[in-house]
C-alpha cells in the first residue's frame, strides 16, 4: 500500500465485494477473545506505523485457493495514530496497549496537506 488513502480505497472495494471487511491471516490469534474486546490491527505503511483499526470479530475463513485461514473482521474506520518509523509486523499480536501509539485527535489532518514523501521523511525524523 502506498498511503492511508490507498488503504482506504482497497478496503472500501474489498468490503463492498466480500463483506464483512476483514484481513486474512494464516493463524488464528491465541488471545482472540482479548483482541475482539477492544484490540486493533496496526498498519505500517511505507515503513511508518500510521493507523489502526479495531478488530470486532475473528472468523474461520479461507484463502482464494480454498485453504483455511483466520479472518480478522475490521471496523471500517481507520484511526490515525502518532506516526513512528517501524518495520512491518503482526501488530494485532505483538503490540500491547502499553506500547501502542496514541490516537491523533481529529484524524491527524495537519499532516495530510503535505506531499506524501515529505510527510514520511518528517515522520522518520520524528518531526511529525
């Protein structure tokens, strides 16, 4: 994914084509009940943790080839978070609430007016 707008576009299409909106993953989370009780998946885009989405349920699902997987049902609202440089990771599994970035009040619109490359560069320098 290129940016949050691209993620939003992809999810909108996927949610309309194959509801409910979900993110498929190979294994069902071990702490599924805890995750569904307020947990989120965190999105790392272009090397920067930028947003989260609440996980509302976990379904037994399948990949396009029919093999089994878990479907994390997502709240369609993306919540912008205080950005931080980070390598991709399975955020729903490895990001405890104490390590989670704070939500940005109002969705972080102050950075949206900047060109994508500049916003990412400033984020990597911890200036945004």
